[in-house]
C-alpha cells in the first residue's frame, strides 16, 4: 500500500479526536461521562482502522503477485477479528516470507531507537487491550487523550508492517 493511502486512513483518527473534542470539550465537567464513552468508541474505531489496514496491505501485496493469491488472502482474512497483535502481524508476514518477518522486526527496532527507546508495541498493545475491555464490558479504561497519545506511536506498527511486506 502506498504511504499516502496508509497515512490518509490513519489520519482519520485525528479527525475523530478533533470531532470528539469539538462535541464534548475536555474542560467541561459536564462531559466527563460522555468523554469516557467516547474514549471507548475511539478505541473501537482505531482498532477497526488498524484491522482494515492490515487486511488491505496484505491484499494489495498479494494482488501484485497474482490475482488468485489476492483472492485467497482476501477470503482467508475476511474477518481478522482483532487478530492484529504484534505476534499476529509477525505471523502474517512469515506466511509470505521469513525475510518479511525479519524486516518487520528490524523496522520496529529502528523505530524504537528513533523513539527514545520506546518500542511502538508498548503503545500499540494497550490500545488493543483497552478496545477489548470496552467492547466486551463497556468499561472505558483510558481517556481520549491517552488513547490518542498511544495511537501516535502505535501507527508506527502499521507503517513498519507495510514496509516489511514490500521488502524482497
């Protein structure tokens, strides 16, 4: 997937956060409960975007190889059902090639150095966990602000996945 398309999809989270802040400003104490609910909905939306991007990246890559392969990947991964943890992503890449899995790990290590030794997965995995909690118990475990801060690191996982799948 080209970088611009991936960025455009991930930037939708920025739009959602802006709209949530417009509709229910953080400074107004009357918005505490609704902002808690909105944080849960934001997590669900973010993870759905991540799932769609992982699926789309794999399908586009497979499509460049052969249309039958693309059809296979599309049907096999029709519903990722939140199976987008770091180990899931590594597993998907390994199905294509061991080199792609290694490239992913190298991309993440490179990002960790760039991010003052914060591994992107340290921010990515909590988003998945919080989404799971909210989706199954409607218990928001974070704020809009914290979820958004984590997203700014977590999206690096998707950029790294995209770069890794394109490596030879």
